[in-house]
């Protein structure tokens, strides 16, 4: 079912549907963190290393198939791929809830991630096509802010749901996803497709193998040793797999990784910044759950409520980050966000101890990290619409989100390798958690360095007095206007 001929879908409704889908996709990256103790109790014998795959199984597949999803959407239609992805995600969420073992849960999470990979780039493309050029910054800022809030809200929402049962952290997706699917069938239109050839499925599989092998090596290292056969084999497979993906992506006409986007200097710098930042962000959301439930002995709902201070800051800051980026540039805003986020784990490293003191020891760090998330994620996501012409929005969105998920995989794996697979956060394990906070502060500082590069790149490429050149603005506007006024999809051979 499609909107009636001659009638454009309501931009506000499109924003609601695509934002709901993006909310679920982002929420499920982190909502299970708070449920780790309950899942471990249900599946006897599981440790932090195994449970990390409940996160990394999702993020590895998500990262690997984002670029492929964007290209498939360019060929077969963004509306079609969005609806298929939302349906797969919703059904897989139910499968996660009823998984009988840890590894069955990991498998269901991988299928869930495949659906999410189809949803993320297509939702942004549908949103950009629904809004006129002068309102796209507002639309993308709202979309990105909702995704950022969802990621940060994972622990508090999960904490409330796990009070009923950990199964509810997955079942909550079913009614929301089902409603978004029904509304999407009625209101979403097709913004236009390009006949781009058959995407590189083997390249996407290679990306899963390469990133997965890297995560495997990092997670196994604490138990097996850094020079053990399994860790060395994982590292070699990661290097070979990722090198093979880059080789194929440089030669394949429709690659798994859209490396051409990186030829735009601003996009290259933004991609590096996103990867480094989410390395720290993903680790923070894991380690703080371990600390509150283990070191301080708080219940999951109380820990989730305590962590909600960060998302509240994200909600407020993300509403103005787009305006700040328009005035001073994306680089300075991202730099401020990275420095604020660096201060969060640094504060915890210096202040947190075994005696609970939430207001002076935990809360300031949550406010600082929330400030960082609110400044960085919306700003870097919205950069796609201004840095690239319209026909590369799907590829650019896929690449920036691939960097985001790849950074998340690296963050969780590095954290586990530093604090150990058997860490539960008990008071006697505080030194291990402090090593983790140090790691995450360093990762956020790397993001700040990348943001400095982004700032310098923007200044070199921006014409005086204008954030986007007239030529690039014309390139962005023409395809979008065509998609809004021509009745059918515009098929163009490449």
C-alpha cells in the first residue's frame, strides 16, 4: 500500500515513522546492558565474554550490512527496504525474547541487526526526501537526536523492564515495531531509486568475519593470553578479512564499503571522529552497569534510574547542537562534545569508590557524558546532508553508521579485554573498573583529536561566509526536488 497518487506523504508523519524505527534500532544496541545480570542468572555458566556477544553479535552484523543496505535501497527502493527491515527487526525481537540459550540469543540478535541495518540508512533517505531543503537540517537533527537519546536511554529503560523479566527488553520492540510498520505501509512514498547494479554481498560477509574476528581476539585475550593460538588466529583472520573487504570495495562497482565517500575530506574526518567516540560511548554504558550493580550493589531498576541523568542532558543539548553546528561548524561542536565526554570517565576514575555517593561522585560524570553525546551524535549524523550530494546520502549515512557500530564493537571488546571476562563489578574488582575508565577516557580523547582534524578540514574546504558551496547546494537540491515532483522512481544507469 502506498500513498494516493499525486499526494506527497506528510513530512511530520514520515518523521515520526522513521524516528520510531531509528529509536528501536539504536535502543537495542544498549538496552541489554542492564539485563546482563539477569541473563547470566538464567543461563548458568555464562561469563562477561559470552554475554559481550549479545552486544557484539548485534553490532558486528549491523556495521557490516549498513553499507550494503544503503546500496540495495538505492537499487530496489528505500521504502521497500525500510519496511522489510522493520518487519525482520520486529520478528527477530520476539525470537530474542524466547531464546533458550546464550548462543541462540546471539543468533537472534544477529538477525535483528540485519533488520536494523536495512532501517537506518533508508529511514534517513526517506526523511530527507520528505522535507524541503530549507527544513532538512531540522528534520535530520530531530531524527539524529532521537537515535542518540535511544542509545543513552537503553540502561534506564532496560532497568525498568528487567524488573518484570529480561525477556521484556526484547518484547517491548514488538508493538512499537508493528505499529510503525502498519503506519509506514500507508504513508511512506518512494523518493526515487538509481539502477546501481548488484551490491557486494561477499564483501559484507567479509566485513562480518573481519570485525567479528577482531572482537573475538580481544575478548579471548584475558583468558587465553595475547600470544595464544586462538587470539593470534583471530587477529590474523581480522587483518586478512578486513584487507580483503577494502580490496573488494576498491574494485567492486557496488562495494560493501563506500570508500569513495571518504574522498570528501570532511566525511573522512567525521567518520574517524564517530568511530573513536562510539568506542568510548559503548564501553561507558557497559562499565557503569557493572559498577552500580556490582560495586555498589544496587538493583537493576535503581541502576537504570541512576543512569537516566545522562539521557536527560542529551535530550536538551541535542535540540540545539544543529544550530550550534550551523553557526560555528560541525568540527568545533564535535570537539566540545568529545572533550566533555572525556571528562566523564576521567571524573569517575578519580572519584568513584566502594562507598556510594551518587550526587558528588557518579552524577557529574553522567552530566558530562550526556553533554558529549548530545553534541556529537546529532552533529556528525547531520553532516551527511550538507557534505554530500543527494545521490550519495544513502552511502554516506551507511558509512557514518558503520563507523558508529564498528566503534561500538571495538569499545565493548577492548573493555572486556582490559577488565576481564569474569568481572562482575564486585568491590574487590574496583581496580579493574578503573582501568576500564582510563581506557574509555583515552578513546574519547582520540575522538577529540579527530574532531580537531574535522575542524581544520572544514575551514580549508568552506568558502568564505558560507557553510556549503553554491555548487554543492545545487547538487543536493536538484535530485531532492525531482523526487518530490516526478510521479515515479527515476531509474538511472550507472
